[in-house]
């Protein structure tokens, strides 16, 4: 299932980006194949930004999980 960003769940942005990166090939194929989605194609540069952001946010996820006692 797709993961959506949720303002009240601090780690949801990290999880959402991670899911997007995991299904990147499918997103690229879908956006290039469906005319109505052509405007939503993610560029190579934007994918790089998402990869860097995902790596950056992992530190906050680990810290909030540790402080919150989540497993």
C-alpha cells in the first residue's frame, strides 16, 4: 500500500519518500505512459533530491523512534 505523509506522524515523510524510491521504476513508467500524468514525471535531479532527503531524514526517524519507545 502507498504511504501518505501525515503531519501528526513525524516519520511518515521518511516512509513516504522511501516507498516512492522503492517503486521508482513503476512511477516513471506510469507517468511516461499515461498522457494525463506526463506533467507529473519526476526528473533525475528530483529523484536525487529525494534520495538525499530520505538519507537525511533517517536520523530524525531513528531518534524519534528511540525517544518515543517505538519498535
